[in-house]
C-alpha cells in the first residue's frame, strides 16, 4: 500500500469507460519475425472487430526521446507471419499492400527467418511484432486469456493496465509488442517500447508508475519461451532489452535463462510483503506489546463507525478523482510525487481502474465517516496477490481518532485473506507505518539482454546502472536505518 510520494511512481491508472468499445482494428502493422517465408504470409488479422479500450486522451512525452518514429525495428508488414508448421494463417480481412503505417513508413513484407526452436511436438508457432496501437488495443480478449493462463502474472500485466498506459504515456512509432501464437491461440507476449536515451533499448510498457513488469507465457509451454526469446531478439534489432522491476518468480526469468546472447542481472526496487493471513495471524507475528496497540486501534475504528464501500466499475473515474484529491491533501507540504499531480496519470488511473475493477483485477474502496468520503484506496488483485497501489486520506481523520495505518492494513488484510491470496504486497516505498508490521523485503530484478551487436551497449548500460544502484542503495540504507531507529524509539516509548 503506497502512500509515499518518494516512490518511483503512482499506484493506479483509471479507465474512462467501464466497458471496452468495439471498433474495427486496422490491418496488422507488425514485423513478421517467424515463419517459413514471407511469400506465404496470410492476409492481415486486424480486419476483424475486436474489443479495445477507447483512448480518453493520448499524451506524448515519456518513454525516452522525442515523440517521433525512430525508424528502427524493421519494416511494417500487412500480413501475419506464417506458422512455423508451414502454410498461411486463416484469412481475417482483406489484404492491403503498400498502405502507410501509423509511423509514416510504407508497409512492406519482411522476410521471415525460421528459427530452430519454433516448433514443439509438431505444433507450429507464429511470432510477430505489433507496432500499431489500434491493433494492440484490439488484443484485449486474447491477451486476457493468456494473462489468465500465466500464474506468475501480476495485475500490471493485464491488458487494461498496459494499453491504458500506452494511451497516456506512449510515444508514436515506438510500440513493440512481441506476440507468439500457436494457431489462433496467443501463448506468449512481451509488451515493449523503444527508447533512445541514454542508449537505444527496448523496455516494458508501464514505466516508473508500474511496480512489477513481466512478459506473459502460458504455463508449461517451453516452446513458447524459445519463440518469445527469438521474437524479442528480432524486435530489439541491435538495441539492449532492459526489463526493470521484474518480480522474483516472474515469467521473464524463463526468457533470461534461455537468452543465447549477453545478459546481466541487477537488483531492482525493494517491495515489502506480508503473508496473506487473517488479522489475528498477522498480529501474532508482532509480539504482545505491538499486538495490543493494534487491537486497541481496531476497536477505535469500530467505535468511530467508519463505513467501507467498494466502488462499482462505472463509478471508478469519479472515485479516482476523489482518491487523488485526498492523496494530494494527505501529502501536501511533504513533497508529493509530482507525477500524481499530472492529468495523464489521473486519466490513466481512471481508465485502467474501471476496466480492472470490472475484470476483478482491482478494487477501489471508499471509506466514509458521517456520510462523507474521508479516505480511498486502490488495490490491485491477482489470484496470488493483493497489492495496495495508492491511498489517500483526509488529514482531519486523525482528529477523529481514526488510525489511518490500521484502517489501511485492515482493509488490505481482508482483500488478501478473504480470497485466500498468498501475499499482501505493500509494493514499493519505505513509509514508516509499513515497518510496524514486520514485512519481508523482496527485491525486484533488472534483467538486461542483448545480441552480439549490442553487447558493448549492454555492458555500458549495466555499468552505469550498477553505479547508480550502489549509490541509491547506500542512500536507502541510511534512510532505512533512520526509519527503523525512529520506529524502535516510538515503540519503546508507547
């Protein structure tokens, strides 16, 4: 549960609509990266109607570099790559050749080079790179099916989160979404974007406001891992692949293990986690003195009459506005994260939040006292994890003798334990209140990959990142020691 303005980014991005709009998706603007030959390529798959989130707005300016097409990553194809088993894919729309791509490049067929690991047990795999935002928006249904078959996935890999992030933060011409299909079924995906600073690289969609990044791989499909590796290498085209904030046990670890070129691993941000136990179980971990104070705070909450309301999907946009207002009030004068004040963040949070609430991947809860909303919390949800993303509380709550920390934790515990989720993640951020609960420290990873041509750039990027990480770690340790020291003194004096 993050309320800390010093964390790397906000915690949730809303959806402008509660239901995806159905619209025709333009013909594929994808780089064919697998298949026996380009000559056998099928008509475009993008002509069918698919559900996709309608953009509330598109704000350029993040993702590294100027908002223009970089011209890398190969040409744009108007055809699906043919399957590794040979033969064309089923036609899904009229073929169009020579039409301009969204990045202003002429569409053309890219020769596809079959890879040695493109098959498994006779099943053909097709690998392509989607560069068309409209096509990516139209992938919602099949992306969600794959997301549900990837046990390691977190809510930050949902289509709602990623496509909304692109609408608010993406730079035109730089989308690179690697797709692996077996027949018509999506079995692997990596949502990436190209950046040019300080060196050319492919990085995950989601940016600094995303606590966990990852790829998607259908559980147990080893052939899909090999195909996704090959697709990412071809999408990179000489750039470094830089996967930040990868959670331990993530699907991206399989890509790292199978990567045939240069690779390096660094520690990333630290996320704090608690086991998904009922409140009594968590209190039992803390010792009698601290446990007694928490139980007293819980009794005060009950006497205060704080009511909880889970916000339905159609009310999420207005509830997000309330959440952000309370969040900014809570941190006023204490250095709020500047990204939380920007319209693009509010737009993304409302847009993504509405879809995620509708899909069961998030919950937005309002806390009322005397009929007035005095606090709000956005929690991201997966079958294994509940994560507190963003919280806001009115400063006057403390005057009403409501312990905001206990209120927040009680809610998070219910989200985790009531649904048998294994983990209650407090995500990134080292707010002092988190340490009262003795969380476990779980470091994310930063995985860097490259082919032979980009190996020198990888080493340079790794060296720079390692130096920065060591400096940041030293600074964090000093802050953490200060937090722990203050927490210890406060506990001893209570």
